[in-house]
């Protein structure tokens, strides 16, 4: 009982610590680490309650649950990091486009806005592409702001 | 026969795997799998309708070693709604993504999402539900970011983190329950659970985790940007189906597993949060500049209505009045599923046609897209709760229940929410008309306009004029007159 | 201001932790219920494996494990939907390359061993798959942009292999009247080994592909933003 | 004997918590990820002590190993960006 409580309690502390860090910190990587620590805490509670002393064999069911949980956590981590990388790309290309459109409007009048016509995702003429459009993959007209002056 | 309960999970899973392996044919594989999934879901509903509750334990080990699947009236009702709405979304998506490189990403993720959704409705095991919720959350966030827009990615990144936090909190509650009661099966736990402080802590953890996932006010902050920036079919799926999964789970856990603990005080807290959601969500929907953002805030409000039922359910003894309230709550959830999916699909068509979805500049859309505007009007009337929609009956039973239990304070909330909803729906419709001449065609693109229209129509007519089957499948008597 | 908020949140969460600690203490003070340990070990012989954790993962609760593979796949599909992979790393020097030539086969061998012993000793598909994934990571770090993965069509089949074999076995058992993932008596052992082998390959490939971080096939990514520049090691 | 074991347990757990605290409080991304990997490996060690060798192996390989490798790539990018951007890197880190 006491070892279970000792270890399970540590798991709860880790959960609370991760939760605190998640709420307090701004940077995404720190939030992600915080979630993983909180998750580690929850898994630790499962492992602790599976432990039944050094004589009895441990309960295998929580062990299997934790294994599933670890794989789920790493999957989510991978997806979060990929989304984050894509967000950085989108932000940088948006910043690039901003800089360019500023210099463009200094030399000439703003280009006319795109006419509101129905467009399908395939509809994309090569001449419409600007370097900023080329950066993120799979761009469709809907992904661009229709009000973005270009083309 | 109960063996077949796995099919609504297995069929879309296999379809998703095949669509992953055959990217060139993903649309074809996806459409066929969507049809088969829909049929399997409706088939299970039919079985429950004919034979009553079904249950099986996978692996041949029996509970508590194996994982149980079960379908009762509540599962069947949501399964049927999901089957119809998801099929309509699939048909619409076939046209929406036609020829796009996004199609090959959409179909596998969409089928995995559908598999998880059905899995949540059919699961009878608390840990299996955790895995299902994670599959649902991951595939939903990936689908929501499919446009590649900066706002969409940022919103879905937040959605993903929030979802993870919700699942972890839920999982900690499951850990406490397993420690105390030694099983993960909902049925067995229901028999063993007593009004202990441990169970109360577990309830608090699990319900707050799920409330975060279902975007109950004030935990709704992540929903509007995530739902408003997804591609239209995904928005429809997120708002109509995905948030329902965690709501369904709260309803089931609250009324079945935690019935001995979930007393009037806790239920009133949920009701208050629901009231906050109704008022705040409706207000923000009225102030929204964009059509899809309006629809997303309207989802926050509609989720709120569902939680207004909890304090009434808690204060009524078992009997016809309570059954009516329960059925009305389910009916409202189903109606919102159809109506909001129809609304989002129609909004997506408007966005395609107009090139944007700014409400103030929608002039003339009604003339150019009569069927789509009609869909928005129909779905909107169901969101407001005009007769004969399903939510009219739902709100009526809700208000009657508030009178009968003496909790009159829920009445002004409902009335005010309804007025605000009428205002935001009317605002959209009043902007949609312009001075352009009316074309001769009612429907201009059948494959995408008809699913939206049928969904909107179902929310008004099918669930309003014929609400009886909902009462019947939940195992209650006739619907209130 | 921000510091105060962090402090306030810290106090609130400390209270939450205290409440949870008390709940855990109260829970453990209860008469320890039967739980599942005895039951799981009592029927271990029927499962076809002698490692209890593997028995739970691939027999008692195989459904969870199938869905777990689906979660892993969903994450990878999400990553692929975000665009092509960033460029890899600079090719490593000869000394490191020679080391990599040793480590990678060793990791694959160790993975195979872990898979095999998983039936009766610590190990199994997930640990073995993770070792394969580690081999992929090392390959990519040493300058192999595709991390040793095959082209897109083959890669797509490999990542669905785990969940695919699992689901097809389950569905086949359902169709032949045994019930979903209910192994016929005496057949559990080799069916589990089949599922685990497929899962190991799929997990290894999926983890590696997730580390590569983008859609395969289209070669190296665009290089317009500086994000995908070659990183010096 | 039990007191000695208890002491051992306490040291194990105290180290675990201190590692977690250090990870959470570290603002520098690469350092934080390194500490996170150390935390994961220590967690695996504690689980081995709790007679969960399967799960310890999985946590070391998947949680700390793969998760850490993924995070390390992101942390390296963040650090590069900070260096390139000079001072204003923290606003989007």
C-alpha cells in the first residue's frame, strides 16, 4: 500500500506540474513538453497501482494500457511538431509576402483584387503563382486569402 | 448477431487503410467505404430497433478481461444520426475535393475519424474510449488543418493540445476508478460504484476532461477558430459529429455510471455553464463577421442547451417526465447534428461561389444559389427552434420541465437564446438577397447542394414532424403531444 | 502581473494535487478489490503467449491495440497532409558513416530479437518497432534524406500493414464465425506472431516516416523559407 | 531493510520530480528537450523498479527516444531561428 501511494502520488505531482507548465508557458515546445510530462504522470499512476509488492506479480492490464498510452502520446507529439513546423513556414512566407507587397505598392498602384468567381481546388494557372505561393505545398485558391492582391 | 457491432468501426477502418494505400483511387475507395459504413451503422440501428439492446465482448474472454461493445437506444440514435450526416458529408466532399490534391489526404483521415466516432458510440470500456477519443481528436485536428492556411493550422494546433489535455484528465479519472473498482467495463463499474468521494473525484476529472473536448463554456475558446477555418465538409463533421461524441459520453457517464453521485448541485453547475454558453455563444454568433464563424459560435450555444437538461434530469424521479426530458435532450443533439452539418455545407458553397464568407457582402447569393440559401434558411430555423423542427420540441420539453421542477430561471435563458438565434439567422438571410435576376435553375451543382439541402430538411421535418421514433428507440413511450 | 498569474495557478494546481493525492490515498486504503491481475494470469495459458503484457495487448485487449495502430497512422497521415519533407542533414563524415553501417543492422537485428522474445519475456512489437524507428532516425541524421525508406507507393503499403493485417485477421475470424479477434483454440500463437510481425514493420516505418516529417516521393522540399535548409551538425 | 528500500524509493522519486521541474523551468529549447529525454529515461528506470520491464523498455525507446528525437529537431530549428533573428526570436518560439 505505501509503495503504491508513494509512487502513485509522484505521478499525481507530475500531472499537476505538467498542467501548470502547460497553462503558464507560451512557447509551443514548452507546452508540448508539459503535456508529455503530465501524460508521464498519469502513466506513472497506472504503473504504480499495477505494482503489488515484490512477491506478487504485477497486474499486466495497466501495463498494457500504459504501452498504448505511450504510443498515442508519441503520435500526438509528432503531429503537433509537424503542425508547428508548417505554422512557422506559413508565418515566414506571410511575412515575406507582406514585405514584398509593401515594396510593390510603393512603386505602382495596388493590383486589382481577384474577381469573386467560383473556383475549384484544381483551378490554378501557373502565371498566378508568386514565390510566396510556392512555399507551402498543396495550396489551393481557398487557402489563399481571396483578398490577397496578386495575379 | 451482436458480433456485428464491430462492423461500424471495422468497415471505415479498413476503408481508411485501403484509401491510404491507394492514394490515386482514394476518392473511389472512400465513397464506397462511406456507403458501406453508413449502411452498417443504420443496420445496427435497425437491429437495436427490432431486438432491443445489443452487447458483445470481443476476444471471447468475457468481461472484465475483454473489451465490451454495446448498443442501446442512446447509442443507436447517435449512430443513426452519424451514419446519415457523415454519408451526406462524404457525398458533398466527393464534389468539394474533386480533382484536388487534398482528396488523397482527406479520405483516409475522414474514414479513420468516422471509425473512431462509431467506436465511441459503441464502446463499453473506459480505456477503449480513451483510445477512440484520441483517434477522433488526432484525425479531426489533421483534417481541420487541411487547407494549410495559417489561421487553420494555428487553430488546430491549439485544438490538438486542448484535446490531449482533455484526454489525459479523463484518463486520470479512469486510473482512479480502476484502482478502486478493478474494472474498466462501464456496466460492471455501474454495479460497483457507490456515492464515495473517490467516485466523485473521478467523475469531476472525467467530466471536466470531456467538457473541454465538447467545448462547454468557458472551455469553448478553441472551438470557433478551429471550426470556422476548416474546409467546409470538415467544419460540418467537427461541429455536427465530433463534439457530439464527447457530449454523448458525458450524458452516458452522468446518467448511468455516476448516477449515485451526480446530484443536483453538480448538475446545476453544468446547467449554469450551459446557460453561459447559450447566452455568450449566441451573442458572439450575432456579432460574427463571417458566416462560418457565426456557425461555429452557434455550435457553442447549441452545446449549451444540451447542458441545461442536466439539472432538470437530476431533480426529477424516474418516470415519464424524466424520460421525456432525456429524449428531448437527445432529440436536440440529433437535430443540431443535421442542422449544423447542413448549415456548414451550405456555407461552404456560398464561400466557394462568392470567394469569401463575409456576411455583410453576401448580397445576391440567394438569387444565384436558391437551393443553398433555402438550406441555410431551413437549417437556421432548426437552430432557432422554430416549429416544426426537432429543437422546437426539445426546447418545449425543456421549458415545461423547468416549470414543473420549479427551476424557472432556465426559462429566460432559453427565451433569450432563442431570440438571439433568430436575430443571427435573420441577419444572414437578410444579407443574402440582392437585386440580381433569379436564374432558372434551382439547383446548380447537385452533388454538393443536395446533401446540404437534405440535411437541413431532415433537421426540420424528419426530426420535428416524426420525433416519435427517437422516443421509441430510447425505449420510452410515445412522444409528448 | 504574469508572475502573479503563474503563482496563482501554481497554488490552485497544488490544491488540485492535494485533493487528488487524498483521493488516491482513500482509494488505496479500500479493501483491494480483485482487479484483473489474478484473472489475467489464470487464463494466461489459453492466450498463446506467456508474457502477460503481450497477452493483454494482443489477446485480451487486442481491439485497443488495433486502434492504437490506427492512431499512429492518423498522426502520420496528418503529417503527410502538411506537405513534403524538409531537406535532410548533411552527409556525415567517413568515421560516423562506418559507425552507422554497424548500428543500423544491429538495431534491426535487435528489433527482430525483441519481437521474438516478446511472446515470453519483456519485449514485443512496439519495442521492436521503436528500434526500427531508431535505425531510421540514425540513417536520416547521417545524411540519408529518405531515412532508408522505400518510395511512396511501397511506403504507403508498409504503414498500413500493421493495422491492415490486424483488422483483416479480426474480420476473417468474424466472418468464419469465431467473433472479431477471437482466436480459435490452438491458433492464437501463430496468429499473434503474424500480427506482431506486421505491426513491428509498420511501427518502424511509421515512426521513421514521422521523423522524416513530410510526404515521401517528391524528393527534397522547396527551399524558399530557410526552414528546410540543411542543418549543420 | 524496508527503511533502506523506502529511502531508495524516495531518492528515485525525488530525482524524478527534480528532473521534471528542471525540464519545465528551462526556457532554452535544446536544454529543455535534453532534460525531457533524461526525465523519460529516469521514468523508465523507475518503472523497471516497479517490475514493469516491458513498459520501461517502451518508454525509453518510444517516449524518451522517438519523442525526444522529434522534439530535438524542433528545438534545433527554434535555436537556429533565434540566432538568425537576434533578439526577437522569443516572441514566436
